[in-house]
């Protein structure tokens, strides 16, 4: 590994890139960020009714390209393709978008977790995947979900203040009932710190957990989450 590790971010939408890049800048500032964008990944999956064999192979080729061209680690920013990352075999870290976040939640032992997304399908998918990950790790938690459509509107308008306000307003009534909040989409991650301060509970996000995990894996030599 070079003195400045190269981290390849493989994305399906441009909105996921800044949160992942900013998290790496904060937690792993010595890393060089390399962006690989395929903006047909989601639309093609929608047209095919989900993640089929051809799309799995396509993502595997993207990961292989990143590694072949010198990436020291790879982070996918689209949860739909997370299973490809988790099934990819490499001597270098290849992380699914939420893999490190789920591991952080399991290690912390939170008993009640609120999963927050900007639309219902993302909420339901993330609740199911987090629940499965916690079960597989032996952790026990009550995982509930919350969809915040106003957060999607704010993200589309690139309204950072509106995003924070929408998330705080939606989550605050539930904060006394949970021990942690998980932000299910990379586009919500920029609001994480202010949401934590407003709610008074830990806020976990994919970008922050993944950046910290890559730092540990590459700089400290720890095993993958």
C-alpha cells in the first residue's frame, strides 16, 4: 500500500459521492479518492426487475477494474449492489455501503434502532438488511423504520438546511424510544452530526462508518468488519 492509499468509490448516483468523499476526508485524510460512476446501474436494475446476474457481473467488473488499476480499497455507495461487494474475494478491502455501519451497530449493542430513509422502499430494505445483519452477528435489537419524504425533497433541491430540519422534525418524537438512529442513505449522511446533537442519541451512517473502517483496515491492518 502506498503512503497515500487510493480508495475507489463506485457509485450509481452523483448525490452519493460527496458524503462518502467528505467522510473519508475527515476520518482518513491521507487517502486519495477515486470516483467511478455508472449512472445506469439503478435504471437498468429497475428495468430488469432487480439485481440480475448480468448486473452482478457488471459490478464485479467495476470492482475488478478498480483493483487492477491500483485501488487499495473499494467502497460501493449503492446499497442495491452491496451483495456483490460482500461476495467479492480480494486481498484488499471491498466494502458494501452499509457493511461497516451494521457492524458498528452490532458491536455497540443498541437495543432499539431507528432506521431513517427518505422513501418507503429504502426504509423497508434497510430495516430488513440491518435486522438480518444483527441476527447473523448474534445481536438482539428492536429495529423500526421511518420514511421522511421531506428529506428527499430537500436532497433534490440541494437544500442542506432543509434536510437537517426535515430529519430533526421527523425523528424528534421518536428519539426517547430509541438508542440510536441509522441513516439508511448516503444522501442523508451530511445531516448526521446536527441530528445527533438535536436528538441526543448516536447517529450512525454508512459513509462515516465505512471511512473509519477503511482507515482501520488499511492503516492499522485490522480485519474486515
